[in-house]
């Protein structure tokens, strides 16, 4: 979830709303304050139900196989940027090189690696001549992050359709390229958003990471199907070279380490040029972070970059976030009020029933075997708190820490 930064209008709205509700709490013994709090709770619940019934339900009802997408003849360039990824290249790259597609190349950028990546890539190239290797030395490297490497790979790509993934990712099927590429069946389509779940591990950290990916995908797929595409994930993302260079690549956000996926999609995607790929064969499995520190660093970067989404996207995402916050906050306060709890518990239960149904259906569509839907009330609350902490840290820690 994205909450606006201090330079956006949404930030000031947040401050005003928080100030208002704190005023209400200060005079909570006043019956009028309790009634106002009830209105806030009901308003937040209505907004939340609106998102679930009008936006997230689109993903539930979407039938990718009914679009009768035809096979396309366009060739594809798969691009992977790798820095010190010898183990992942050894374990995952063959699954990309051996895809069942009639015409494709794989471009791997060895981005100033200090391990044995070069040797591994050279051996794979002998077996797979459609593997093209770009070497970037430490002297050639420009700044942190992978934007320089990615732009160099896109320039070197032979084909107009570029399909991006990471070295620690592995397609779940040898039809991955086919399932992503078939969406480019008209000249109008220039962006295809794919899904990249994390591999299952029996830890709470892993459960939290996979819930985060699931919930994020629920949002960006649903908003895309609601004609408001706002982000994509670089572990499984396709777009055209034509679109990339027409919009000057990453020039508008080159100073950020992250943003090569979500910020680029945010500024270039529109109602007509963006599609989603939801066939299970189009998924790419990824290696999850192994420590909370790694997760926090990753999420701070992503939420930090999210400040610079388009204003209309920030506003809608902010409404979703604020309605969720005030739904929980006002509910907890109302439990200690003298207002009859029947209607409060009924509305609270209705919202969670709808959420459970949506989560379960979407989990099935995204082939998530973990019962996220069963734990959704708890995870929803924890995820909200985690998002608040990440956004607050981005407000008070200098940009240089995450750029």
C-alpha cells in the first residue's frame, strides 16, 4: 500500500483527518463525539466494501482463457540483470533458455559481478547460442541499482517485445514466454503485467512476504482491470522497446535505486495499452527474502518510490489506505463506547465476509495454496500497521537512505 509523502496534497489530507479524529477522541465522553465516530466507521466501511465489490471483484470475475488470445508471431527478448548471482544463474537460467517459443533471445547483463557468474554464463552460451551476454565492469558501472544495466540490455535487445525477470526467478512452465507474449496481439498493447509469487517456506517471515506479494498483486491487477493501471513488478513484466524509448526510458526517475518497474509503468501505462497475464503458465516463482532486515530495506524503497506515482493514483490508493485505517481505528474505539454494538459488529462482520470471499477466489486464481483468505483479518490488520511504519520511516529518514 502506498501513502503519499510530505510533498503531496494527500499528506496534508492525512494530517487533517488524523487531527479531526483525535479531537473526537479527546471529547469521547460526549455523545455527539461517539455518534461522529460511528459515522466515520460506517463511511470507512462503505468505502472498503466499495473497493472489494467494485474493484477487487473484477479480478475474481476475470477469465483470461475466454479472451481467446491468439498465438503471436512476434519474437521476444528476455532480459535479466545479474550481479553476483552465480548460484541463481546456475539454478534458474536454463529454465528460461529452454522455453517453448518459436523465436526468442535471452539477454543477460553481468553487472560488475565479483563471483563466477562470467564463467557460468560462458558455459551456458556454448549450449544455448540464443543467450547473449553483456558485460559491465566496475569501471563502467554508473551508480547503484540496475537501471543502467537494464537500459543497456534494452538497447542491445534484437526484438521489440522485451520480457523482464530476475536471476533469482524461475518460470513455473516452459510456456512462460508464450503466455506473456500472446497478449501483444494488437499494436495497441505495449505493457503486460505478470505475477511472480515467492516460494513457500515454513516461517512467519515467509508467510508475511507471500501475503504482501499476494495483496499487492490483488491491487495492481484489479486496478488495471478497472481501467487504472498504476504499477507492475519487474520479476515478471513485459513491454515494448518502442514504448521505453518514446518515454525516454528511466530518465524521469533515474536518481532512485528502485522504480525500474513500478515508476516506469506508472508513467507509461494507460487504459488501452496495458493487459494482465493470469494464466498459471505465465507465473514466475521467486526466491523470498530471508531476514526481516532485507524485507524492510526492500519495502522502504518500494514505498519511497511510491510517493512519486501520478496524483490521481496516489489519491485513490490513499483513499483505500485511509478507509482501511479509519475502519479499524474507529471500530476499536467504538467497542468502548455506549453505542449499541449490534450494528457495528454486523458491519464489521460483513466487511470481513466479503474480504474472505474475495481473498479465497483470488488466491485460487493466482494458484496460492496457502490459506491467506483464512488469516486475512489478522494479516490485513498487521499489514496495515507494517505499512504505516514503513511510510513513517520514509517521512523522517533522508531520501539518500533509500535512493
